[in-house]
C-alpha cells in the first residue's frame, strides 16, 4: 500500500497537487481552494491563470497535469474535488493515484480547515484506487509509493487517516482473497489465510471445523455442497469479544471457493468468474479483522462456511433432501443454488449456539441481483426497519450502494416441499427474493433482527471507476465497518 504521511512542513515538492472546486454557479469559473500550508511563491497566481486556459472545471476526480521544466515544483497537478464532501474526496484520491502512478512521490496541499471525514475519503481513495492484483511479475506496476498530505495541524487528522488506512487495508485483503484463482483458493487455503491474518491481531479467537467436525455436529448443508470436491469443506468461526462490548453481532458470509454449479452444471461463460463466489465470506472476515485492528467496542462473531461445489460421483444430486444444522430439511432440485444451503447451516448455528443481538449475512447469491439493480448495488432484505435503515445509511456513507427489497409473504408458499420442510430453490417468483425468504426460515427467534444482502453484482467490477479497480471490489467491508463502528 501507499505510504501516507501527514505533515505541516512539506519537504518534497517535485510534484505538488492543489485542490480546485467548481464555481458557485454553472457558468462560474472553477477556483483553487486556499490551503492550510502555503504553496511556493507564485504558484497560487499561476494556478488561477491556468484554470481557464486548461478548461478545468473542478469536478470530483478531474485531474490536470502541468509540466514546469526547471521550476519548483517540476510538476503541478490540479485536483478537482467537486462538492468537497467525503465521496468527492474519495473519487479525487483514486483519480490522483492513477494519474500520478509514474511518480514516486507527490505532495497534496489540503484546504484550510478540511474536515476529517474528507481526509478519510481521500486516503481511502488513494489506497483503493492504487490497488492491483497480479500473481506474476508486473512490468506496469505503479511507481508511486509515497503521498504527503500537507495540513496546518497534522494531529487533527491522525485518527481519520488511521481509520481510512485500516478500512482500505481490509478492503484490499477482501479483494485479494476474491481475486485469487481457485487453482490456489480452496476451503483449506482460505482458512489458512484467516489463521495467518489473526496472528497479527491479539484478541481474536479462531476455530476452523474440518469435515469430520462438520459431520459430527450436523452441518449437512456445508457437507452436501462440499462433498463433490477433493478439497473438503470448512467452517471458519472468528470471534472478537472485547470486555466492554454491549452488542453481539454475528456476520455470516457465503464462501464457495469455486462454483461449477455441481451436477446442474453452469455454462462456461457463467463459470469462468466463479472464483468470486466467496466474496461474502471475504467481506465478513475482513470486516471482523478491521474491527479488531480498530479496537471497536462491539462483539463480532463471523461465520464463513467454505466449500467447493464440484461435479463428481460424490456430488449431491438434484432431488436430494439435506438435513441442516438444527434439524430442518431442504429438498434441492438445483445444485447450482448451493450458496443458500451452506448459509442455512451457519444461520441456524448462529441462532441456536451463539444467540447474538443482530444477525447479518452477505452472499453472492443470485444473478437476479444484477437484473434487478444493476452492477453496483446490493439487494438488502430485512423485516427490521431500523436495522435496514441504519445499515443502508452506513453503506451509503462508506461509498457503497444497496437497495432495500421486499420480503412478500405471498411468495412463502413456493418454499413448500412434498418431501422436506423446505424447497431450497423453487422456480416460481423472483429468485433473489425467494432465496432471502428461504434463508429467513433458518433465523428462528432472530427473524426480526436479521438482515441479508445479496451482493453478487457489486462484488465484481469490469472496469476501473473511482476507487474501484477491475476485478474484485471488496464490497461490504467498508459499509460493515462504518455500521459496526456506530453501534452502541
């Protein structure tokens, strides 16, 4: 990650970045913002003259580079910050990271009196916009390694930078886990990555159930989905329990490390990106690590049911009846609707054994998510208005997007089965809604304190856009951390 330093006395000014905001009206000229640390003599006048010539509008994420051979600084960058709110600064930081990728160091002079929230957005944008994932040598790797933030009072922004750095680091971890090819990433590998991450964070406890323990304790859904693979399933349980915690939250994340669809096999185009089918597990694990790194006073237990859904003689079949943790049974007629089966086990376990105050699950569950809401927005389901509103607000303020969807009772009848308690994948009705209704059946007494997010679409991005880079987005980490930090 980039090294970011707060300083009141910038001493490296080869490349200087100055913020510019749009004019007060559509027709007004953009204007440079007064900075807390004065730029070198003459630079302010030069910027004022440059703005109209460069036709610079000051929109968030707009960048103009001015070369100054023989001058100091040698390069002058104008950075548009739009409305100058947290989101605009986040977009600006990401744009700066891309524009200045061939520099080794830049100094950004921040406006006088800039809000800590703006600095948080800026740092997140810098660290997330500069993210790259590559297993081999990268000849085009960015040269940029250091960013100085020039402010009059560095101490006033240290906490904002710390929170932003931790948030970005955990989002990048979730991206790394999700981007990793499934030739490397099986359930055991994922569990090992969690174990390695925990060693640097005291106060976390980790338990990993292997197939023998899963069978002994009755996790039938996880075992069924993982039964067709030579790489056995796992259940990761990660717990952060500070002494001052008054609220206990359980996070559950779908962790299918590769999804062929099983016997109900996917077509090749739909299968080639199925390494991302564990993005929910990556998000909840990374968020929990972030909670521990920040020392938040809330208890968080994360459950990541991990399995590889493969085709073999041991694979579960369409029409099988599965007995889940706690005893409920599911008739499954589509082995490509496997995510809800592993989540059902984890939800039932959370309700019966952990008894939390709140229960939240994230899952790359259905293609219908993108059909309904496009590629950037998760589908949020809950019967609890307050919980839904608070998490939606946190997701939005963190720069992510979700939309609340209905849980209509007239769809519940489609979950009926002649063979089992539930039909796991009925074909009637909207598939994302039905999947949520199915999961709700496993929430027991926590039904009115449960929330589900189908985040299949926003877990992946096909092109760079603001702080998102092509590939895994780490969706959910930022929103969850923002929400958990605000809990009493």
